């Protein structure tokens, strides 16, 4: 059960990372672009952390 939860969390953070990266590429506002970059970095670090547990 715990493995399934880790896998779901991993894919959630991976999806959010890629989603924020795509939004960041199309963003025209520099302030919003920086916020999206921070979010993408957070989700990437969580995905890496969860990937190491699996």
C-alpha cells in the first residue's frame, strides 16, 4: 500500500513539474515566470526524492 502511495505522489510531482515548465515557457510576465520556475524546481526535487525511495 505504501509503495502505491509513493508511486502516485511521484507521478503527481512529475506531472506538476512538467506542467509548470510548459507554463513558464509561454509566460510573458517576468514575475509570474519566476514563480512558476520556483514551483517547477520544488516539484522536481520532490519527484527526485520520491524516485529514490522506489
